[in-house]
C-alpha cells in the first residue's frame, strides 16, 4: 500500500491518499518505460515516404542504345536503377511504424512513472486545481511553488486549468484519459488532481 500527500487548492497539506497500488522503487522498470515511449514515438511517424521502383518509372519501351559498339555497359531499359532518371532499388515505401503495446506493459509503464515521480518528490497531488483560465495567474501559482516545468493532469477535460496552462512555455495540461507516459517523462514535475490520480490508479489494480 502507498500513501500520497494530498494538497488543497492553496497547495497546503490537506490529508493522505491511500492506494493498494505499490509505488516503491522496486516497481520501476526502465526497459518497459523505454519500450512504451519508443512505441508511442514510432506511432507518430506518418510513414508516407515513397520512391519509385523500376516498375513505377515511365518509359522503358525501347532499348536505350545498341548492344555493342558504344563502349557503354549494355542496357535494356532506361528505367534501370543504373540509368539517370531510372528507378530506385530498395527505396522506402509507405508503411506503418506502429508497434504493439499490450495492456500489461502499458500499466507497468504508468506505474513506473508514478513511482519514479513519487520517490523523487516530483509528484504533487492537489484536491482540485482552481483556475479562471488565465495563463498569467497559472504561471504565478506553479512557478511560485517551484512546479515548473510541469505536466498538469485534471479529471475534467473541460477544466479551465488546462486552458490556463496551454500557453506556458514550460508546462502542459492533459485530461486523465489522455495521460501519456512520454509527456510525464518530458516534464520534471507532475501535478495531478486527486480524482484524476484515483482514476489512473484504478487502471493499475
């Protein structure tokens, strides 16, 4: 069982959150986190690159020049890969870079990230993050508490806090359903609402 300190909206200690999910250093798996991040970045690749092979290049109906007497190597088609304007051998073709990540691997990666942030003192759980949507005020709050650079995670996807953090140079906001291991690793601090953390921990049980 793990105990996590919960702060109120003024970022003052307000209680403890107990969870059956273990968030100790022993559960941190760097290889699993690496695999999940690699798969995520790979899935972002468009894979639309393409080159024309010999069969795709136009022309090639007539022998470019006679077989003998020219001093050149014999050629049967101007679409050959050795000819200027010819096809490309073994060039890239459209493909998907998506890598499979099973549920067990993903949950272990999330658990590892949460455990790492908790052990490093970089996990801040707030009862509720109140905001009027103003970036200036959100910056003053987070910067004043030493929580930048940081990733803000809320329970509600329509939270004004996500709007306020949107234009921060060293901050980003996500709803809990869009929680990303990669984004959590990018930022030093993880600021998450209590309800959002509970929803995240339920997935790990």
